[in-house]
């Protein structure tokens, strides 16, 4: 692993780089239910800023212990007694981290268990694929805490489940679990067993895609959704022009033409 991504240079994250280019990134504050303090956010920015350049082909994002992430470290926030200006800049660092994730071009599979709450849900929503298990629960308890979301819930969570469902979650503290959470869009997969094992399975699969193709999927789609319809159509054509003519794709296209490529079939 390049020095920039070395696990020895991180204190809040545990990193494991696998031979196939998949990197396991684990929030490593289990005694705090992996609550996000300022130092963890800075480590997320550092890792995801360099992930693609360091040869990472896919990321599994997990939490140590029984919970994925319980959100903002409220104890740190209370002790710091921040000014409005200070906390605004804390929030901007959260946005920096989550934008590096969503737009960085490296597929991120979140392995969810236990609490995915507040800022933890904002973190999960910056991943491209979310896998939950039977212990996973989602909530935005900011309303009951006397605070407001600051890490992108109004952008990403509302995009996943709709504006009014998100407002309901914040106003009432409503908790979603199980198949209902998948049906709403909070996760794409639910497992009877380990969400981590399923996330690794998916990461291993997507790591076999061409890196430029994955970059387009995990960056361009989000950008295109921020554009007007006409602008998005034009930009999509430009991206397709680059990606669909890449030299590395010719071998795969030849296999399709020769009928030696794997065929798309329905799940059995």
C-alpha cells in the first residue's frame, strides 16, 4: 500500500488493502459507536482524496463493533462549545469528506449494522451501495437533540427517500429497519447474515470492472443529476464518448462479439 494510504498513518480509521485492489476502511471508534469527531472526518478526507491515485479499485466502508456509525460526536461538540462560524466550518469539512466519497470515482460499498444514525446516515448516503443486516436501524434524531443536519442529509437522504419522509424522520425521530428501509431506498441490499461479507462480495465484483468505467459510474452520474436535462444529455454523451472508446474495453467488446463473454441472465 502506498505510504499515503498506509494504515500506520491513520488513528481513527483501520485500513486493509487486499490484493485485488479492494480496500477495507473501518471506522475504528467502537467504544463511541464510531461517532464522527473532527479527526475522523479529516482522515476520511485524506483517504478518499488519494484513493483512486493509490490504486484502490473499490472500498468496503464498515464500522468496528456492533454499530456502523452513531453520527456526530455530540460529546466533542458539547465540550468544544463552538461558535456558529466554527461549526459552519466543521460542517463544510463533512461536506468535503462526503463529496470526495460520492464524486471520487471509486466504488464505495457500505456494510451497515446496528446504528446508522444522524451523521452516520449522512456518511452512509455518500456511499454508492449500502448493504444492511438484520440489526441495522436508520434514524435522524437531530430534532430531539435540538440541532439540525449539517452533513448532507438534506441533499442525499432526501434524494434517497424523498423530502417529506426525511422531514418526518427529523421531526419525529422515526426509526426505519428491515425490509421497509430497503423499500424506501435507505439500503439496496439486506442480508440474513453478515452485511460485511455481502459488501466484500460486491466490492470484489465491481473491482473487476475497468477503472475508467467505474470512475464514470461513481462520479459522472452524480454530476449529471445536478444538471439540467439538456446539459446532462450533452455531458452524458461526452462521458460515453470517452469511456466507450477506451482501448482497455476492446478486449471485453471482442469477447461479447465472439459470444465468449458471460451472458446476462436473471437471478435463479
